[in-house]
């Protein structure tokens, strides 16, 4: 069984920064892809950032480009989301998702961590 532990959420003023962490455990594995999604009240869950192991390539949603970065430490099975210049519209529950293979048919979600940006 795979467990994901997210941390780093909280309350921050607009323009501030936060770093979210997602640590995967429970099996001997190295996730193929690790990603962050978010869901604001009344909205659909949306993709924020992702990183693929093999190519170490990253992808960011247009709304966070230039402000957020994603990184992973494979030895720790941990992904980080560095969020800078936070805006009010970044307020949401942030979820970590890992996929164990390129087919994306073996994936797991974390429980979510709240990020609240105040004015």
C-alpha cells in the first residue's frame, strides 16, 4: 500500500512564499511521475505542476509559471512545490498525486493540504 504525506500548507500573505512537500512511502518503488493539483472552493480540481522521473522534465500550469517550481528527491521519494509571489487566487487545497508507471494506471492521491493566501 502506498501512502502520501503532504505538509507545508498554511496561511500566508499575498506576495509571500510557501513550500509544500509530498513524501511517498509504503512500498519499494520510485514513482514515475509526481504532481500537484489544487481545488478551490466551488471549483474543479486542476493541475498545477508535475515532474517525470526518467527525463526529469517538469510541467507547470500557465497560471503558476514564473512563480512556482516543482522538484523531486528520488532518494527520498519526495516531491516539493515551491510557491513564490502567492496570489489570492492560489488559495486552495493542494493535493499530491503520484503515478507509478507511464500508463498512469497505478496512481495515488494524498489527503491534501490547505493553502490560504490573505490580502
